[in-house]
């Protein structure tokens, strides 16, 4: 074989090398096609659900004064410098009105009662009215115990229990006296006796009014939460209905989201949704739409895709189960499946 034939001859490529070259050449293209198909499939799956941005509702509970008076304490046991954002439990005492005015009224009523008792001692014709005056004396003692109970803090359970027992015992004794009291004379009472009874009825009415006002001196929070604002300070005079403190619950109970007016989602009460937090770790729970707003509204900036661009939608209120603890004001995702639209 001459040199020209050897130069023109082709060297065969091994099969393994050919396979390697083919993989190197076509693999990127195949991977691109496969990835594109996956993206299309994921897009179709994603389109079966609509994700909304919801905000956990912030509910402010403002406690107002139940009576007129002077503020004695705000959050007893808590220094004034720590009242802001102080944690409170349900039924915790958060505001107390001074009972000095009620104590003065009770003292004046007792003076009238003593005057009536002295008149009975001096006039034999009024002896039959003595049990009535004695029963009013017991009612006055019960009120005195109630004043003491009102001044005892929640951190003294033994003393409170003892006072409650004494009050119940005196009430039982009072009921026994009424049931076994002396029978009134069948004859018409004298004018003096009738006037005395009217005075006793007036004192009893005053006792009842004092008792009702005493029960309204304490303000307790109906929810567990944090105090966000105090409207008064110790020593301030307040009127009936005047705000005392504002409490925000520590756990949100509802989520408010908006379905955009240009989406296919038609919300309805009872529609199943999935609420997902944006925290780490992510919490997710299934719940339902509790109510739907009647009109299209402007969506709050925090819940828009772009905060500066105004968007419109229908508000929906979603019940948040107690098992899912989310802070009021937190943003969450609300997922509506296609089958629920």
C-alpha cells in the first residue's frame, strides 16, 4: 500500500465513543424539552387553584366604665410603666373605681337606720317593727363584707374565700329570719308604723343601689390579650360609659381576604379554603368562608400584588380554627381549589 492510500483511509470510531458523542450532543436538547413539558404541566396544575392574600383580623376590645367614680387602679399589681402591652388573661381585673363615694352613701344609710332603731326603743307602739330594722342591719353587714371583698386582690384567694363564706352565711341567716319572722298584727298598723316602714323601704332601696354600684366598680377583660392603650390614669374621675383600657386578643379568630373582581372565583358562605401561614415552620389548616361582603371594595395595600397599584375585590371573612394560632395582623395565604369555585 502506498503512502497516498494510507492518508485517504478513514479511522473507524468505536461504538462507545459514538454513543458518548451522541449523548453530549443531544442531551441538552432532550433535557430542555423535558423541562419545558414539566413547566407546562405544573402551570396547568397551578391554575386549578387560586391563592389569595389574607390578613388576620385585628379586633380591639375597649372596656368602658360601668359606673361613675374615680379610678383607683389600672391593672392591679402591674406598675404603670409596664401597663402598655401588658399581657392579661380572660376575666382578669384591669380597672378599679374607688369605692369611697359608695362607702359614704352606706354610712349615711346606716345613720338613718340607727335613728330608726332608737325611735323603736323609745316608742313601745313600734316594737313590732323591730325585726324589720334588724333584717336591714344584716343587709348592712353583708354590704360591709362586700366592700371588704372588693378591696381584696385576686392574689389573696384564702381571704376572698373566707369573705365569700361569711357573705353567704349572713344571706342564709337573713333568709331564715324572713321565713320565721314574727307574724304581723292583723290590725291596721298605726300611722307612725306605716311611716317607719316607708323609711325602712327607702333604706333598703338605697342598700340595693349601693350593692349594684359596688358590683360595677370592677372591670374585667372578656378575652386574653395585651393592653394596647390606657384611656385613664389612677385618680381620674370617670363617667358612665367612658373608655378605660383597650385590649387586643393575642390570637386571631378570623382572616379577611379579597377575591379580585377579574377572577373566576365566586365566593360563598361555607366555601372550603386552605389557610397557610408565611411563618417558619409553615402552618396549614382547612377551614371555610364564614361570610362574604356585599360589594366590591378597594383591597388594602398590604394584600395587593403591587402595593402602589390600586386593586378591587370582594371581601371574604374566614373562620380561623382555635388550633391554628396566628397573631392578629399577620398575612396568610388563602388557597381556593378549582372544585370549590
